[in-house]
C-alpha cells in the first residue's frame, strides 16, 4: 500500500508523489511497462506524468465536495503495472485548507423581547456552519459590545456550539425601542475567516408608565352667564407607553354632588364643559381633582380651579375704562 497526501484546491498537475520510485521503476519505464490507473470512478482525480515519473492531480480537488465532514478524506486508486501483471493500491489523503468562511443561514434576525423580561433570560441565536474540518471549521462566536446583552455558548453533546443571547440589564422601550447587535462567527484557520449576522432586538411594550398631566393645576376664569355646553378648558395627560397601553381616560377624582351637576368632563378628549348655569353669588370658586387612567389602572392626577366672575361687576368695570 502506497500512501500520499495532497492539499485540496491545488492547481492541475500538482505532484502527489513519486510513483515510479515507489514502484521500483525508472521514470521512463512508466510508459514502457504500461503503467496506468485502473480504478473506476475516482481515477479522473489523478493522472500519471510519464516524463517526471510522478502521480499528479488531474484537476482541482475540492475536499468538501469529496468528503464533506468525514476525516480523514481518503481516495483509493489502483495502479496496474502491466508487464509485471501486478496491481498496486495507492491511498491519497486530501488535506483540508481553510477555503470556507463560517456561514449564517440568515443574514439578519429580529428578536422580540418584552421590556418586562428579567435579566438572565436567554434567546437562541442563529448558528453558523463551516464546511472545513478541524481547526479550519467554526471555532468561536463574538457579540458586539452592548450593556444590555452578553453571549453564552452552549455546547451540545455532539460538540456543536449553540450561541445564545443573555439579557444582562432590563430593557426600557420608552428609552430605547430597538437595539442592534452584530454576531460574528470565526474559524481557527490561517488566515482566520469569519462572517457576521445582524441581530435587531425589538423591545415590546409593557404598561409600565402612568399618565402624566401636562399641568399640575389648571386654572380658568369664566363668566357666570356662559351657556351650558361651553368649553372651559381641555386637560391632557400623556403616557409614553405604546398603543392601548398609552391610551388614557379622564374622570373626576374628587368632586362633590353639587359640582358634578355643574361640570362635565369628557372621558376620552379631556374637554371640560359647563353643564348648567353658574351663579356667582352662590359660589365663585370651584376646586376639583381629576385623574387620568390607563388600561392597566395606572393613574395620574391634577387639579382644576374654576373662578366664576360676576357679570354685573364685570359690566361695571367696563364702563370705567
């Protein structure tokens, strides 16, 4: 049994071994003694160079195509020395070169994480595959630096490395609704090869913000003779949560029975109107508390102060000016 080895992807005509010497012949005897490759199938990978007396590659050999992940990658051929009537077995090992990058099946990935998620939560990341073998295949993953996330590598029973994203710090959608990370997969070859996948973290909203009124106190002056239905003011509370979590309804929080007949607060718009005729003599100042509530029963509160002005007094002043 004659053994040789040749790296994959070498040029056609690369010398694999000095076959004439190993068969005990002179180089020129290869032709004279009718030496030829007789194996079926694999024979087209190699040919004999009668002048140099060597076994050479007949074309480019791709180890990954030939042997995939199995190692070592061996090709067996038979060489017939016709004159001697002898058949010699030759085993050629095709050695791996680092000619493949680790590849991700996905170019980019979106991971959705609720802002309520607790640190320590893990999320699987895409794996890369490198068809090379040994040190030339996938060796490591790196994650771009980010204060919210780290990378954890889970090694399976079969030796495969599964990258996982670990939440290190609580997310806040209102502060930062998306995070962009880069996952790099590298092999250990010379030169080292790597590829990247982009990961977009989309932070899902949780109802973690209470509505806030744009003023702690609303003050408004109104003449006692305004018609019922007149708009006094519009209160507004904002809630930075998203969609339904940010929707606010307005109600009176503290209001006595008499006041509740006089004023109307529109639940959805925050518009406050006069419901009945006001009377300065009866009461010239109304104070009430209002609240804004979101879907999760989180509350914001504010005050409304209404000053009623006397119509007669008002007219009286006008004549003076």
